[in-house]
C-alpha cells in the first residue's frame, strides 16, 4: 500500500500555470527515479480527459493506463504551492499529490485522502505548512476507525460461554494481523461484560496493531451464562475511544433489530445485520466492472445517479466493512476502495426503493461512464470464489512485487497453475448397498491404476516411494472394511469412503500429533483421489507447458510428486524456508517462494508471473519491460550456473586459496554418485531417517549396510558424514509412534528419541561401521544438548569398536555432534574436548535460538539464520572446536545462502554441506572473495542487532 512520508514532500513550489506545475510534478517523479521522462505526457493526457482535482485544494495527477510503461517503480511526490495555482477546471490548488502507479495503487492514496476533503481548515493548513512532517501528517489518514469486516467475524463458533467466544474472536483478530499475542493474553485475563440483549463485550488495548472489532456468534441457539443469553460477543481491539461511534452504531442497529437472530447467520448475513439491513430494507447487489475500480470519475457518476433518486441510498462492500456509507457522498464512495470484481450492496428503504436501487445498479453495470468489459465468470470468477473462501483478501496487484519467504533459489518466469481446494458433491445415503460396493471397488481399481502410472513416471526414487506408499494405503483392507460397513449401514460409496478415510486420518493425528500428521495428509490425499473417481471430478490436470505451481501449502510428498520437467517454480500460501518441503524443493532445484499469504490464491490460472526464489518475491502479470529485465536476469543466472558447472570439479577455496570443503546433503544414498558428478567433495550430511522412512519397519543390519555402502562406494574415498536417525519434530516415522506431545519440537526427537531404543541405534552404528573399511567415515548425532547425550552414544560406539574386528569395519572414523540446540553451542568447549567434529544445523539452531517453529506458516519468514544471535553461537562453536584442533561444518540451509557464505567462512567454518544442486554455485561463490574479506563480513554481521540489519549491512558492503 502506498503511504506518504516526509521524504515524499517538496515544499514551497511556485508555478505560473497549472501546466508548469504539472511539469514540475513530472520532473519530481523523474528525479525520484519512479518514472521515465515520457510519463509527463501521460499526466497531461490524463488531465485532458478530466480534472484530477479532488477537493480542499488538492489535486492528484496520475498518468493514463498507456503511460504506465514509463513507470519504473511505484511512488508518490507531493508538491506544495503556498501561493496556489488555478487548475484548468477553475479550482484553486495548493497541493499536488502526484502518483507514479503501475496499477491501481492510486486508489489507496485516494482513500487516504478522502478524510482530508471533508475537514475544514485543511486547505489553509496545507498552504501554510512549513515542514514536510506537517504536510505528511495533514494528508495521512489517521487509522483510528476500527476495522470490522468479514475477516474480523467468527460465526457459529462452538463456544460454551462468553469467555470462549471472546478467545475465538481475539484469535480471529490475531489471524488478520490486527493484534498480537499480548492482546489475547489481555482478553483471557478479563471477563466479558454483559451489554444486554444477548450481547457481550470484551476489550483490551494491549498488543493492538490496528483498532478492530471482532464479532463472534455461538453455534448454539440457546446458550446462556449467569442467566443471560449469549447471542453475540464484541471483541474490541481499542485505540483511545475512536471505536465509540462504531460501537454505538452497532448497538443501535441491534437494539432496533432482534439480536437473537444473529445466531446461526453466515458471515455475509451477519455483516448485513450489522450494517443495519432489516426485513424492511431493500438491497441490490451489483458488481464493479471498471478496470481500475471505483476511482474518482466513476465514483462521481455513481454519486450523481444516487442523488438523482431523491432518497437516501447506502452502499457497502459485500465482504468489506459493516458500515454502509451514503451513496450520495463522493468522498465516502471513493473511501470504499472498491476494485473490479467486488460486489457492492446498495440499500434503501421505503416506496420506490427497489426502482431507485435498480437505477443505480444499472449505472454501475454500464460502467459509470467508462467502457467496461463483462466480468469473466470462468477465469476471473475463480479469483472471486477463492477470495470469498478467505474473505476480504485483496487480489495481488499486477506488475508489483509481492513478498513471501525465499525457500529455494532461482528465477522462474511462467504462467501460474493454481490448485484450489476441490469440492465434491455427493449424496449422503444410497438405497442399493450392493451397487455402492461395486462402485467403490471399481473406483479403488481406477485410482490404483492412476497411481501405478504415476509411480512408473515418477522422476526419482523418493517420489516413487511416496507414491508406492499411497498404493499401499489404497490396498489397506481395514480401510475397505470400514467403508464397506458404512455402505451396508446405508451410506453412499462416497460418504462411506470419506468417513473411513477421515476416521483413519484423525486416529493417526491423535496418536502422535505432528509426528504422524503427514501420514494423515497422505491418507486424505489418497482419499480425495478415490472420491474424485467416484464423483467424476478430475483432479486438477496440470498444463502441458511449463508453469509455476500455486497451492495453499505443499507437503514433502507433494514436492516429491512434482513433474520437474514442467514445474518451473512453487508458490504457496503457507510454509517456511526450513520446512522439509522447502528442503526438498531445493534438492529438486525448483525455485520456491512460500508463506506468501492467502492473496496468491486469487491469481488467475494462466496469468504470467515472475518468481524470484532468491529474494522471496513474486510479481504477477509483469509489464513487458519488467518481463524483459527478468528474462535477461534469468539468462545471466543460467550463464552463472553454466560457468559454475564448468568449474565444479575444481577444489573449493576462496579467491586467495583458503580451503573450505564443499559437500552434499543427501536423503538417499542412491544419489551419492550424482552428488560427486556435481562436484561434491564428500557427503556432509546423510539424513539417514529417509532410509528408515522408506521401509515399513526399521531396516535390518544387512539392509542398512547395503544402503550405506552404496554411498561410500560412489564417493570413491571422499568422506561420508552420516547422521544417525533423526526423527521426531516434523519428521514422523510411522512405525515408531511417539506418545502425544503438545510440543513435539521440544519433545522426544533426535538423539533423545534414539536413546529410548538403544538397540535400533546400535544396529545403525554397527551398519555404518561395517559398511566402510578403508574409506573415511564420520558419524554424527542429531539434536545433542550436552556432553551427557554424546557420552551415552559414545559408550555404545566404543563397545562396537572393540566388538567388530578392525578388518571388518571403518578405521578412519570420527564421531561428532550436530550443533542445533543453543545449549550445545554455549557448551561447545566441553563438547569439543571429547567429540571429533561439529556440524552446525542452522535450521534447528535458528528455530531454537529465535523460538520460531521452522515450519510456522507466518513466523518462519523471520527465522533467518543470519540473525546475529545465531551467528554468535556459530562463532562460539568454531572458537571452541579450533582450540581443540577439531573441525566445524555447517549443514543447515544457511550454508548455501550466497549472502551468508562469506560470513560463515569468515567465522572460520571449515566445511559447507549443501544440497547437491547447489554445489557448483557454492564453489563458485567461494572463489569470489578473499578470506580477509570474509572475516570483515563476519565481524560486520556479528556487530548488527537484527537479521535485517545483517543483510542490509552485507548488501551495502
Ligand atoms: C538442521 O537442523 O539444520 C539440519 C541440517 O537438520 P534437519 O534440517 O534435517 O533437521
Ligand atoms: Mg536438524
């Protein structure tokens, strides 16, 4: 959203005519680097169409749509003319708010300015202001009006008392970013107040980012507390008393109506009630068709038509604020900020009301003086349907970078393919169980054939494994039995099958919570496939040309199934950079941006997009110019990759010869040969849990030896660093269920879990030792918190060394630990005395240092391993290791971050272990700087206070 700051304001201008004023506004935009000189003509052409005078001595010059090609960057320049200029429509102007917009961002500015237009005295204050701050303050909208729209509602919540409703409403306000956790704490500590008429109020001013009013209604009709009915609860996130008018308006509305009727209403119905629409109110919905929404010109027309009806007509956005505005007020109508595709609700009361509304609606449909195209019920409507699913999500502005979490580097330019949640329509009951059973069996067969084809075409072993697991689910006799029972009880095949799937999935989730959540997702995945066959709904068919896949969230199994020949990039609503799905995306070399928010679901299938996985940005519908720039960048990137590929076998070292080993992170021993082919100097992290996950029960000694030997042989004498089984947290192992834990990331995982079944650990250590004889083997333990855990494993390891004859086992072997818990970094000196090496797992170390779940849908964007706190822990680790003559690797995702590499090298890290695809680029990056340079970068990074400051400081170097 565009906002005004003092730097945008140029005071004390003078112009003899409005044309000269407009020219200096154009010049100011050029000087700011927002536009090219050609934009000036666009500003003049726009004035020639109609005046951009807004009111109260303010005009808002902006270019025509054709002149947008000259816009380099969206921005605003405000020019103050203390002596005033006569505008071409005869109005006196003191302030030009000149906008360089690539799309409809000028609507934001318009909305901000509408409040100034009604205020008395502002014109004089603007003319006489002597500081940029004063002008900015006068023009900026005080965001005091509390937000109340479909997103702040929580309807039909299964609460038992007002306090539960209050907490649900508070959580809703947090979800839409109006408040933070301390608000919820404030609400939890207070008892809701009884307002009368079944209404309750709770409020807090703690942790309020934006004043808002949440409204929650209970699911149950006749709920009571202390003898009072519970019909609705207002949850107020207050700033001063700006909420009073709204609250009073709502109370009046509800008192006039019947508060009991609020229970059971949908969000849209509740908004209508809160907007004061009653049985006597006539309403008419009409869709805005204007390409650039209800900006000044069409809004003016709407107002004129509304006034011509000679009766009060109100208008509101269907999914927007519950406060209707007068359709006769230009500033209020502009203030709605209505965009193309959004529905307006017009309302009026009395005789002739419906004719009046029809007249206004007809004018809106006709385009309010602008040429409009019908709203495309197919392509465009998708966006609206999804917007409704996630109310009030503004669609992404075209040709404007939208920020998400950088999850896998690379640039992708391709049309998007959006996978929206499928809906299946089916009868709950059926009369002929035999027929339903036949249908189910046939559907299972068809789904099985589909899966077989997918397994056959799978791009790699990991993908095939996951799909084979789906085949097993399909063959599960218990699932079939459960569904068959449902059918015999009178359910349709669809209803019975889905009930069986849901019951099984739910049971998995209950058993081990997050550890098995992924298996539940697989169950539902298979369930939907069969349901698709039964309902004749085809699962979304990806296009046969390259595309960027857009989904709500993407699990590791989804990533593994991707058709890498066509998927150019991945974009998700949720997810974090160090979730295993992101790691897999990197392993597959697919650029990815995750956690980009609900708005990405409003993208139209087939629309073009630039996805920058390095910077975590996506730009929908880029302009020709931006597209050309991105294509050039892509070519350069491909060239860089090609150059790096050419030199991939050269030794990994800095420009001045400081050696840093570059190794590969692997999840599958079969990929070791490929890693060597990509220039790996060893394997720095073998995630052995994937081997365990690929089997239905723990693999025995011989199987494990065979697997590890595959990697060791492929490495031809290069070192293998194998991590012992690391399950728990976000990596479930179906046959090793963990009792329910509220906090699995702080529970039984990593070495703690492994030590609960020492025989499994012992078999693994034995297999690792016996898989290699004269090749270098390094074994490391995950999630070690202190020396005691290391010693517990070391005791087993030492015993094995005596039990297995040296001729039968590795002799060049080291035992080390991962540094992924802050305690182990803080205690590195005591660990360094006994371990052979450290490998820093920055993914978990960052998670535990910053207390941010690495897969958290919103927060993980700020879980940046370049945080100075994490860097200090790495510094301590390296210092302790080097004092004892031990080496330190980094195997978390930070090791392949181009900005972080010099910092890690400067901190003294000896080895970087990265996904195999990154190896040539990481080696090439090392050759770009000297060690002394890297040390300066490291010191610079350590001296910053936040990760943003670290990145800014490094970028500025
Ligand atoms: C880490 O935590 O940085 C790491 C390498 O381990 P994983 O990502 O497998 O948890
Ligand atoms: Mg880890």
